[in-house]
């Protein structure tokens, strides 16, 4: 697949190619399907980054499921989390008594996910687990439980497959490191 030169200018190096992404999503889908067999699963996607992962993941699930979305902000145009979390869009579906699987694109400091888990637990779901495409253990400030992990990656700023830098590069079909020329000096 060929992308325009402007899009690829943002790519420093490819960390996870399309084939590896696809294979891991299939594996996660099988694992989640086995764990939730016979249950009524609600997937909660964290906008905007998790959309690609969630769409591919749910196509691999073998049980009926529902979806809903939350939009949470803890980033501006910087490459580090601001530590301030805001809910920009809340759920439409009541999670009380439901088996809920939060679908995240990336977990780094854990601050945003910790906030989200606390918020959802207060709504009394029957169960609450997290599936994250990527995790950066080196960046963890708060230990958060992530039941399903796609890939552990080094502490580098990544783009593609839903992940962005200043709202760009989400449409890359792989996960790549942001080109060093684009990383702000504060990163």
C-alpha cells in the first residue's frame, strides 16, 4: 500500500507492521471470545485512537456484543500527557450490571486509564477489564490493570493505526515512531 509522501514524512521507523497488527488482533479476539463466551459483552472504545483497533477487534469476536464510546482528553499537541483528564463525550449506554471491556489504543503513564476505570467502576458494571493495543511499561506512573495487551513498546512517541500526533497520522496502517524532526523539544 502506498501513502502520500506528506503522510510518510511523519514516520521515523515502523515498530509494528500491518501483518503483525492483524495477527495479534486475531489472537486477542480469540482470547476475549473464549473468556466472554455466553456473556453479554459491552465494548467501550476510547476515542479517537482506539477506533481502528476496536473495529478490527470486534470483527474477531465470536459472540454478540454492543459498543459505546467515551472521549477523554489528557493530551494537547504535546507528546507527553498533561496529567489533566477531561471527559469530552460520555457513554450513551448504562453499564450497571454489564460485562464491560474498555478498548484503549495505548497505555503509557496510566493516569488517563486510571481515571476512566474509577469512573466506570462507580457505575457498577458486573465486570470491568481493559484491552490495550499498546503499553509502555517504562512510562507507568500509576499501576493499572490491563488484561489484554497487544504489544509492549519502548518509551517512544508512536503514530499510526489510530494513534496521532496533533490529530494527524491516524490513518497509517502500521504503528511507527514519530519522525525525530517533528518531536517538540518538550518531549
